[in-house]
C-alpha cells in the first residue's frame, strides 16, 4: 500500500522538535511535583474506556462529502454528491457513507470544532495534542511542542504483557510524538502491511536461526560489555537512556506471547477479514482491534491522502465506499465482542475543506482547499451516547455556528473517558510545569 502525502510534501525539518525550558530550584520543583501528585489522586476521573483507536485522516478530510453535506447550498458549495438519511431522523450524511449512515445509532458526530491553524503542520499539532503551536510553523513541518494524546495515554496507562502502550500504523503522525515525556512514550511503528500474504512485524519474533538460549546468551554478553555510564536525572537528557528503552522494548516484544498472538492476524476468520476489507486500511483497523484486545491502550491508524485540492469527487468515489465499510466494520465488531463500551473509536483530520469548490492554477479538476473554521469528527465508544450530533455549521458550511468547540474540548473528552485528568500538570525534564490541556472542559454531550 503506497504512503500518502499532502500538499506540503515532506520537509527537511520533518523530525524537528523544539523545546523551551528553564531550570527551577530543586525545592520548588519538589513542591510542585508533590502538589501535582496530590491533585492527581483527588481529581482523576473514573475511566469509562480502557483503550482508544484513533483513525487519523491526514491531509484534512472534507466535511461536505462525508458527514456534513449542504444540500440547500448553491451547487458550487454543495458539490456533486447527494445527501442520504441516517438512522437519526433529520440527520444526513453524504451518499457514499451508506453503512455509517445506517449505524449512526452506535456513535456520535461532532460538527462544530473550529480553530485557526490552517496548514498541515500546525493543524496536525493542535488536534493531536490539544495545544496550538507556540510559534508559526511551516505547512509541511513535523513539530512537537507538547506530548501527543497517544504518548500521554502511554505515560498514564502502561500496557502489560511486554506490549508497548502506544502503536502507530503504518507510520507516526506529524505531531504524534512524546515531546518532553521521552522516547519511552513514542509510538511503536508497524510499517508492514497486514493485508499482505507474508505479513510479519519486526522485533516480535527472534531472528531465524537464533534459539531462545542463544538469544539469552547474547543478551548477557551485551550487558557485560555495555559499560557506558547512565545519567538517570531526566534533566541531563542522557541519550543512552533512550537507547536502553528501545532495547528493552525490543527484548520484551520478542519474549511476549501476547504480542506474538496479537500480530498473528491470519488467525482471524476469513469472513471477519473480508468484512473489514482486504486492503491495507481495513486490515490495519482489524490489527488495531486485536491490539486493544491484547491490552494496548492507544493505537493510531495513520490514514493519509485526504488533501484533495484537485479531483476531489473522482478520488472520493473510489475511496469512500471502502473507508465507510472498514470503519463501520470496526465499530460493529467491537460492539458484537462487547468491547465498544471500553474502547474509543475516533476519526478526524487536522481541519475540514473550503466551502467553495475551485480549480487551482495548473489543475484540470476541481477540489477544496484547507479550512479550519469547520470540521467533522466521528466519536464512538466509552459510553458515548449513540445517535448524538453535537453542534452545526451554517447553511453553506463556512463555519461552526452552533455549540462551537475547540480542539482542547475534544482532547479533554478523550482523556476524561480514559480516566486521565485533562487538568493534570506535567513537568518537563527541567522542571517546567505544563497543563495537559489548557482548557480541560470535555464535551458534555458525549459524557
């Protein structure tokens, strides 16, 4: 399956991480941390969900052609697709979202999140972390000014059985990293395509010809010869600690029976695999379900290619039916297994698309540009009331105008449902405090 890019392509600074910090006095730092631990014990919400599957629609999916059609708008706004009724009277989706339209009673739809970060780098960061970028960033930038949701969940809710707590398939999102939490909480990336016949994940099985006894011997040798001194204080930023964490993660995976079982997707019945769709995206959603079933608290499925500046309608006629099938299959499968109440399923991108359709210079087919004033977010599981539609955009889809929400409200909802206090204070290695989310107010309709 090819990797998708967006209009910004890939920047030379794709892996840029910026850190701004100042040293605090030891006594003050200790007091801050003690106060934070005490507040955490009092304020931590009761967890409704154990895990989260985040479907990241990289590039910025159109809200018009998916979950918020505008049939009463002029043709240059409403586009070529027709609206279809959903399971909720008076609520319509676009014509290619047939299965999700019928299943709206199982999930909620947010139509009123808006922000002011209209390029990929900034929008990705804001929606993935709940924190707007501290400085202007380029459209193609990979930036990290704050820990991502996946890294925070891994930090607060570690997995067992030798499994990493945070996975990203098939790649890490632009702002999906841990920032000051450290490399231990970066995602474990599974780049391999689970729809392939010879699907095999690196670091989950011993190399061919290497027995368990020989592996243990080599591990002992490494321990003997590795005399590099470690500086355990986080403020020192010792890179050897990160290498040790990666080594330990690989060692645990190769000795983890739950990990080996979770990745053995061939064990799934043919009917189940067919229901998800025999393509990279569908099988990654199935793999995500297997991972949360094994105890992984956070899995991101990085689904690129939603940056439709041109050929919007031609591209979506091919893509949306398969996408609709796979996401609907995931929600239904979780429900039938009794897992939906304990698993969040979320689908969104960094922003929506412009209301007016246009053909850009140099292009021959029309599309929509970036648009941060309106977007749609699918939200299921963890006690979320099915059939709920939160907020609304205006008649032409220009902006969220009813129950206007910010990315902070969305991220706070995810944390609260997972039993993490969005008002919690974290500390970077230099002791600088940082609120997990600046506005810790969750979306009450989803609670």
